């Protein structure tokens, strides 16, 4: 059996025919439709609704949703390819698609009953953006110290509290919200709810003014006696911690994809620029010192891509991937920062101004080491697996 497996094993970066067609379609879209908007979206800190609509038309907002609910019925690996290709051009668009697929859709598909799937997956597949609301001002890394409260009241839960830093807050109409039904029970009180925009007592608060991924909205959510029907509990009452951990374990592979896309995009710009820019009578790409720096960046991107693809393929194969996902996130985010920094250096003065694309990628890279578990938390996960 083992020999048979080896015989059929493919190199990690060899794509199946449908994967290659999908990747090329997203790449073409990113270059034609996203690239012309990147600077304006960064300046105005906004992704236009028309672009979000185009993402739905392209089929990247419902990648794993079964065809019966209007989705593409494709794999998690397809989602990784989409996030990578979009992030190569704009990591803000990459994360909008990432949260939709790897967190929101993923959680609903895994823990939603038939009723929830029918009501929400169909909307997420057609035109509705989703958001994933776990963090609060007092609970980031220590996510299960959350204070948002859900009190039982007849056929409803009444939610009160505030969520912070919620990606897609301004675009979303479906919010996956984690709250505790019993603060004394610790993490065993945490329960996941599907909350719709427009519900009385629920408002989207201030949008953060950020260093990077500025076009991606990051918002506060405010719940004041917001009555959510019991039918909107996702999974079991008191088991929200499990869905939060398990979706985030998968979601961080998506952040790895965002970061390798960003790094590959920065490297593309660098290769093009260093071949054009002349100093001392020749293209700066002709200096061996520059060539070696570019070669190192390519090494970094290749190695990071392998960690991301490996984690994603393990996940699709139903094999354990916890350590690999943590490794891919921390490594890819470090590579993204390193490669974007080199890009700024090799663009010289032009690397420092907004007219050229790499200063934005340098700013965008920083988030990879913070959200969906900081680098210290990833190291903790890896060490725990190794050391017990
Ligand atoms: C742009 C953006 C988008 C986001 N999107 C979302 C979203 O959609 N949904 C959502 O729920 N959240 C989201 N977040 C929140 C994000 O996940 C948290 O910011 C992150 O988990 C870190 O939490 P914190 O900010 O409270 O930092 P803290 O937990 O306060 O950490 C501060 C520092 O202390 C370190 N630290 C903390 N605990 C330990 C420890 N035990 N050992 C070693 N070091 C430790 C951390 O590594 C970090 O360096 C987003 C954040 C940002 C900035």
C-alpha cells in the first residue's frame, strides 16, 4: 500500500487540470479587474461593492459550498489558490475572500444543520458577504476570555457585548458571532450564533484606520440586547470553542496563502523593476549582489509556498495538519515581510513612495504575523505538538 501511495504522489506544486484552470482564471481577473483599483482602494480604505459583485460572479466567494446551495463544490485547496492569486495583486481583496471561504463558509458547512445551511449558504453563494467575530478588546490571543454575553429568553438568546477588529465588518450581512451563555463555565460556555445585519440591537461600529490592508474593513460590532432566534445557534450550545478553534486552524492556512501571494507579487515587481532601472550604466539586475538578493527572495517564496500547499492538501486529504498550518502561517508571514522589505530596498527612493506598488505591500505584510493567532501563538502550537 505504501509503495502504491508513493507511486501516485504528485509534486506539491503540480496542479490538477481544474486547479490550474481555476488559478489562471483568478490570476487573469486579479490583473485585469483588481490591479487598476489597488491604489485608489488603499487611499480610500474601501473595496467598491462593484468589485465584490465581480468576485461573486467569478465564483470565488463560495468555493467549497456544494452546488446544491449554489456554490462551486470545489476544495479547500482551490480557496488557497484564489486567496494567493488575489493577494499577489491586493492582499485586502485576498483577505475578504479568505474570511468568506476559510472561516465563515467553512464553519457553516461543518457545524450548520440543514436549516442553517439552506438559509445561509445559499445567500453566501449568491451575493452576501460573511464575517467572523471572535475577538474583543480584552480577548485577542486569549480568545476564550470573551465577555460578550448571550442570555436565554424563550425561543431567543439575547446578546450583549462588543466585538473588535472584525474583518469584512462593513461589507458583511451575515456574522458568525461567538458569545458565552455562562461566564462561570469558562470556555465551555462559548456558543456560536449566526447573526444577520439589520437585527434590532446590532450595529457595526467604528472602522479602524490601519497601517496595511487598508481597503479591507476592520470594524467594531456592537450588540445591545440583540435578540437572536435559537434556530441561529451554530452547532451545539457550549461547543462554540470547538468550532472557533477548528475553523481558525484551517483559516490560518488561508493567511499563509495571502502571505505567499503578497511575497510573490512583491518579487514580480522587483524582478521587473531591477531589469529596467539603470545605474552605473547598466540595469541594477546585472549587479551580482542584487541577483543574489533576488535569488534568496525566490528561495523564500518557494519554501513558503510548499508549506502552504502541504497544509492545504493535508486538510483536503483529511489528515492531521495542525502543526503544518501553524508552520505555514508563521513562515509565510515572515517571508512576506522579508520579501516586501527587499522590494522596497531595491526600488530605492521609488520604493518609499506611493506611486510605486511595493510600499503598500510592505505595509500589508505586517498583518500576517498578527491576525488569526499571532506568531508567538503559532510557535506555542508547534512547540506543544513537539514537546507534548
Ligand atoms: C486587521 C485585523 C483584522 C482582524 N480580523 C479579525 C476578524 O475578522 N475576526 C476576529 O475575531 N478577530 C480579528 N482580528 C483580531 C486578531 O485576531 C487579534 O488582534 C489577534 O488575535 C491578537 O490579539 P490582540 O490584538 O488582543 O493581541 P494580544 O493578545 O494582546 O497580544 C499582544 C502581544 O502579546 C503576545 N502574547 C499574548 N499572549 C501570549 C502568550 N501566551 N505567549 C507569548 N506571547 C503572547 C502576542 O503574540 C502579541 O505579540 C483582526 C485584527 C486585525 C488587526
